[in-house]
C-alpha cells in the first residue's frame, strides 16, 4: 500500500470503512492526530449511518455491536 499522506481524507475514510486499513494504524501512518480524529469520526458516521453529534453513546454502541455481529467480527 502507498504511504497514506498522499491520499485525501475522503479516500482514507473509504479505506477504513471497507476494512483495507485498521483505524488504529492511522496515527503512525499520518502523524497528525487531529487529521486522524477527523477521519475516524467520518468513518464511524459512515459505518453507523448516524451523526455522532445527534446520538447518545449508548445507542451508538448498540449500533456498532449489531454491525460487528452481522460482519462476524470476534473481539
């Protein structure tokens, strides 16, 4: 994979959503924690289909748990 800094934020969001790159690697690849926070926020909104500002965290975690089970992800 090419170095991440050459990708736009939108391209990185898509890579995270599609599982091509784990979000925990973004800090080491980009080196900009503010950019990483923005990218993670956008990816989470896309993944859940909800805005982080309009939902409470309990319902957000419920949605994430359902998505995790549907995808067969084992923690």
